[in-house]
C-alpha cells in the first residue's frame, strides 16, 4: 500500500506532499491541471528509466519519494539484498540533468532492475494503453492459469515435458551424427591409448603421495627410525609401560580400572607403531619404485596436456569415446532404443497435457460466468464472454492455445476480444476483467487513469461501484472526469494548476465533505448553484449508500 508520495521539480509540479489511506482515493480537476502527471510520477518512481526531460525547467534535478507498506514477498527481496527494513519501505528517485541519477530503497543504493523486481505484481497502473495487456492473446493463457491456480499440475507436466525435450534433443543429435572412417579410426586410437594408460584417479593420488614421500625419504627415514627407537629401544617407552602395568598389581577397583585403560592405550600404541614400521618398509627398492612412479605420473601428465582435461575429464572422455564407437558400429540399434525412450516420455507428457487441458477447460467455464456477471453489473447486459481453446503441439505450457472471445450485442457471435470492444464498452469490459484478476493477484495498489472514458449516467455510477468493490481488498487510486465515479470514493483529491508571472504549478488539495459536494456539482454542471449543489449532495449520498450496501 502507498502511504505517502512526495514530488519535487517534476514536469510542472513544484512541490507536492500527499498522504493516502487504504481504500478508494479519487483525483479530479480540470483538463491540463496535471492529474496524469501525478500518475506518471508514481509510475516513474517504481519503474521509469532516467530521463532528464521530466525535470522542471527551472530546476537542476527532480526528486520523487514514496513510502510503501510491505508484505512477506517484499521482505524476502529486501533480505536477499541485505537492505534493512521495518514495516515499510522508502523509495527515492533523484533525476539530474548531469545524469547523476540515484535510486535508493531505505537509504541503500539499488538498480532499476532491483526496484522493478521489488514492486513486481504489487502495483498495477491501468490506463487506456495498459488495456492492451488484457487484449493481447499471448497473455490469455497466463491469465486463465492464474485464475485456475494450476501451479501443481503445471509443474508436474513441465517436468515431464522437459524430460521429453531433453531426450528428443539427444535423439536428434544422435540421428544427425555420422562419422567417416578416418574419424572413427581417430576415436579408436584415442580410446586405445586411454585404455592402455589405465587411468585411475585413486592411483594418481597414491602415486603423487608416494613421489612426495620418496623425495622426502631422508627426512622420513630419520623421523620414523627415531620414533620407533624411542618406543622399542633399550629403556624405551614400550618397556617402561610394561613395567608400569606390572607395578599396578593391586586389588583395588580404582587401580584395576586405571590399569585396564592403560593396557588398552598400550595396545593402541603398539598398533600405531606397527603402521609406522610398515610405512618405513615401503622405502625399500622393492616397495617404492621411483622409476615406475615417475613413468606413470608422466603418462597422466602427457594425456592431460594432449586433451586439455584433468583426470576425471580423461575418464569421461574414455567413456564418451566408447559410446561414439559403439553408436557407429551399431547405429540402428542405438537409435531405435533412444527413439523408444523418446516415445515413452512423449506419451507421459501427452497424458499430463490432457489432464492439464481438461482442468483448464473446467475452470474456464467458471471464469466465463464470473466475467459475464461482472460485466452485467457494469451495465453490459448482452455481453457473452467465451474462452476459446485450440490444440497445438506440446510446448512448455501444455497443448492449449487460448484466446478470449467476446460479443457485446445480442445475436453477435463471439469474436476475438481485440477485434470487438471499443470506447466506453472496452473500459467497462477491462474493468470486469480487472475486478476478477486483481482479486487473485498479489497486487497492493491499482491505479486507474481515466478508465471511465466514453461513459456517463448510470453506467458511470456502476463503474464507481465496481472500483469501490475492488478497493475493499486492494488500495485504488483513480483519475476521473465523472462525478458519479468520484462520488463512490473514500477520499477525494482536487488537482489544480496555478499560474504566476514565471511559471505554472500543479497543486493538490484533499477535500472535506462540503468541498467534495462543490466539486461534484462543478463536474456535473459546471456550476455551483443551490440546485446543482443539492443534486451533487443527492448523488454523493446515493453513491456512498450503494457502495456500503454492495459490500455488506
């Protein structure tokens, strides 16, 4: 939710400070006063690229700052970026003429990509241009899936499709691979060389350890002989411990226990000394052949240089060469086995695609009914909304090619949405769609920029009621020219432009009840006579009562 918005030196705005509550906030004012500029500044704050042209002519930089409450998803994004937060986030954009532009989130510098990701799916700015998203066929399947909540089915299908795609790619690569005789001989030569070398990672590790010991033989021999002599020699540790054990020949539980532990340690001591003696024996010519060690290590080094691989890579290459040669020698069999796997995976993906498609079609019927109901509430009594399914080849999202169809008049066959609705009808139809999909999303703020274009009278009141309905679950800011829409709002802001000798400036005022009535009268009749004010008061009461009754 947007708590406050501060704009300085942006377009014709000198300085604005606005605070918002949740619910439905409406903006009205004369054409050219700057209503859309405020929406533009908010849009720029969360996703706009730096553009010095937005800076007020008399200033060097523009500053836009917004304070937003946050949810768990945003908290996770902030934590991942190591940005401190409490229960809100402060976003600040500074646009300078010298391109020293700054984006800050809670005083931490961030990129535009991060900012866009932070507010992704949380703020929806809807204007006539933004209706294109709902009209565009390529978005219809995603919207249906959002409504149907097919995440689990979709994930299961996608895993199956990915397995099929991977197997199909491998099959195509195999079927397209052909080796001539010279290539085959080359592969055989390399394979024989690797086989004869008997490459083994454990052996190489042992060879390196033995080489290190051999090169340190003198040090090893001295240390090991001294250690063994200290234990086994005359008056050594072995003899002293033996005497110690014999000395503890007392019939006392504490002494007996201590003696047993000393004996255990003595046996362990002997075992470790035996291992050192065996290590010492490996330094004989028979046990540690340095010529053999160096020869084997050279083989490893030569092959690694030749193939530019480490030992693990050489082992993998050996196995790969085996497969290539086997494929060449029995190509038809290998391809047939691979094709069998591809067919099995395709069948599995097809079954899941059918299951996904069936569920989508069931949910599509419910969505059609809901859109029609919403449209009827917006004075579109003859609307027919239909979701058209066409089958396509399996892809990552299934086998369904989906498009929204609609007819606006009795007797008309539904046609693609993008080809039918126009003017005020499209505004209401888009609002119907928005009412359904906003409720399903994580959107915290919806901004309607003159969505009521081309309508009037009872239709305008129905639009206001619908926006108020959306605002019960999502904060809404709305720019309108219609009194009936404005009368449904929870709070009303009046935007006006003031001119002086040097420049024009946009200002905003939050209206109290009497000021709201005066503004509604002005919008409706362009006058504030007593009759106009009475009519405006009646409109306001009717609208507010209808909104309250609608949401009981």
